[in-house]
């Protein structure tokens, strides 16, 4: 829950380069309690007292808090890999002030009671603002249709690809859900029948222990396209609010509009840093650490997805943070689970594309801060606006640092970027007006709130 720091009356951030809503200007932000009270260009000339916190952000960027709409924090049931406290700490260290967590826990989150149990844990342990998806199954659609649309971020559906007991393949229940859902449906799209046939073919050729480089051919572009096409057709048939998770191929982009106004779209698209930064050429370097679903595919797909971000066909960037222990990942192809930790490093890793001139910082902020808020109708977050909650991040854009085990906060203890030097650093993360992360140090209290949705 939000806990305002009673030791100060207000916080002033001055001399920052404010990056917000497609523009950049040098100015200040005034925070009172948990709300942005004022924004201005130039110097701050207002009054302040000795009780106020004054942050001189000269040479730094000030951006809205990042909203990660796709994470797996593993609690309950899989807390040897991660938990809400550990991963939310990693999140704010990466500038993520709000997250939406997926239902791939034990048990799977398939009821409102289970969502409420997660909310209860997060209310005392989460360093970032939170919301939790509920998964669709063949037997819970009636409950999904009764959800309070102001409280639930969305319904996760595994369309054609089985994850635990959450495969939804009953056509009449699918039709009912797509026709009547009151909250966004977020779809994982891979066709299970194509994947199973590909697995069979490769097992016959190589046996059970074959190279990871074939992952992108087993969970193929064809499997992704067929399933995504099905989801889009259903959404168009019923005028459903649909969000496609972790797009992995350039070909799938053909199915979506290039309207850059995400709020005006009924069907929106997400990509993840791993699909923008890596290709199947990298399997030889990283092995099963690079195994994710949908699979990382070709260099042409990587390039095409980045063009999709620039053109407007891609609406949001989310991390699909999905931690596993190194012992679990260090296995043969079929035994190694899919997923990698990313929530702490997603923004900074993509900042390398900004420094390389391949992406503007304004567009990166749009895809990671503004558009997630618009796509999911998040109440008063995702922008630096007067009257909005004060979720803010101070970035030292030109400070270089090496990612190490010591400055990585995932419970699983590893990152694909370990030993990599990154240009750009998250210096401070402010959640609901309170400094929660400050250059490697975390606040003793949590200041988070459950996200609300203006629908």
C-alpha cells in the first residue's frame, strides 16, 4: 500500500531533461505527497523548506515510471526462482514502477480468489505498483465475464499453446470470452499442433538431446503466425480488446495496423527486448539461457520487429521477465525451461539502441511508459502530468557501468547481460512520490499501490 514519507512536505526535482509525450525540455517537477503538483520549464523558483527533498538532476533525464505489462514473479509456488519482493526490487532498480504479473504460478491463477491472494502478498512486499492477470481456461469463462474491470489488468489466454493447465481450446468458450470480455485479453500465440509435429521430426532425426539452435525451428514462425492470425480473426469478429504478447516474427506484423495512436486501436501488439536484441545466431553463445517462448528467431525478424516499433505497428515493449535458476537452465534442450530474467535490464539494454542512433529516447519512453498506460487504461500513471501519481525515474544517460552479479537483484542470481558494459544507468526510482531506489540502495519501506484502471 502507499505509505507517504511524513518527514518531508514535498519533493522538487530540478534541472532535469524531462522526456515526456514526445518532447524533451529542461525543467522541474514538484511532488506533493504522492502526486505531481507542478511541472515547469527552466529553473525552479518556488518556495521550499528544510523539510523538502531537493534533487538536482543536472545532466540527467527524468522519465515517467516504466510500466511492464508482462512479468512472471513466480509467487506462489515457485519461490525458489523468484518472489514478489525480490523481483519488484529488481524492477525498481530497472526503472519499472508498475508491473502486471502473469498467471504462471503454482497453482495457476485462474480464479479471482487467487488474484486476491497475490494482491494481499504484494500489498506488503511489492516495491512497485502491481496488478495480476487471471488466466482463461475451458471451464472458468463465466467467472471471467464477471470481473470488475477497474481492478483487473487483463485476461491471459494461451491460444494454441499449452502452459500448465491453461490451454484454452474449446471453441464455444473462446467465442463466449471474445464476445463478452470486459477487460483486455492478452494472448500467447503459438500453434501447439505445429510445434508437436516439429518436435517429433527433430527427435526422429537427432534424438532427445539436440542443439538449442533448433529451438526457433521447432517453435517456428509458422506456428506463431497461424495462432496470431486466429486470435486477430476472433477479435475482429467480436470487436474484442486484444493485446498480442511477445511478438517474435516480422511476418506477424502484417496482421496489425500501423496507426501510431495505441489508444485508438482495439488490437495492439507487444514486443520484448530479447526479440529486439538477439537472433538465432546467438544460440551458439548463450545456449539454453537464450531459450524463451516464443523462440528468438532470425536476424531479419529482429530487424523487422524494430522497424515495427518505429512504424507504429508495435504498441508496447514489455520484458516477459521469466526467471529460472541457473541449475534449471543448464540442461539439455527438452529439460531446460523457457524464460530469462529481464525486468531490471530491459530499459537500459534498449537504451543501447538509442545511443547507437537506431531508436529515439522519446519513442522508447512512449513504448515502455505511455503506451502501456493507454493500452490498459491505467489510472493516472505512465505520464509526467500534473495531478498524476508521482512515478518517476532519474536516468544518468551517459554513465557507463558493467553488469555484475553484485549489482543484479534477481533472486535467480544471473543475467544474460552479465559482464556487459551498458551506457546509461538508472539513478533513482520514485514510486508514489517516494524514493524507493537510490543508486544501489533500496528504501526500508514499500510505497506501492494496486493499479486501478479507468474503463
